[in-house]
C-alpha cells in the first residue's frame, strides 16, 4: 500500500517534469522563430526606401513555431493551441508588436 502511494507520486512528478520540459522546448522554438523573422526583416531593411521602413513588417506564425520545434527538438505531436499560447507569451515579452505580426491570437479560446 505504501509502495503504491510512492509509485503514483513518482509518476505524477514525472508527468509534471515532462510537461515543464515540453513547454521549455516550445518557448525556445518560439524564440527561434521570432529571431528568424526579425533577421529576415533586418536583411530586407537596407533595400527599402526610408519612408517604407517604418511600415514594413514580418510575420511569425504558429506553424513556424511548430516547424522549429520539430526541426530542433524532434517534437511531432504539438497541439496548435498550446504552441499559440506560448507564441503569444513570447511575442508579448519580446515586443513583437513593434515589427512583427502573428496569428497566435486567432487560437485564443
């Protein structure tokens, strides 16, 4: 009886750690996707006239985050809502609204 309690507790703790690790990987994937979009924008900036530079924007999508997570971490079954929630958080933290657009807000519940 006592061994069963400890076994269930360990299984629960392992699940919590796995979820935390999965979220950490998704946060890193979102950061990489945001950085890629900003680099693409900065490469395009010198070729634009000065008047258009303030209006030119790049886009980072939920599919970009899922693609980066698959490419870098080998994740395959990623719920779009979860990836969108993480992208929204990282987008707001990294002030993406200044120069990036996203579809992460389309997935809000």
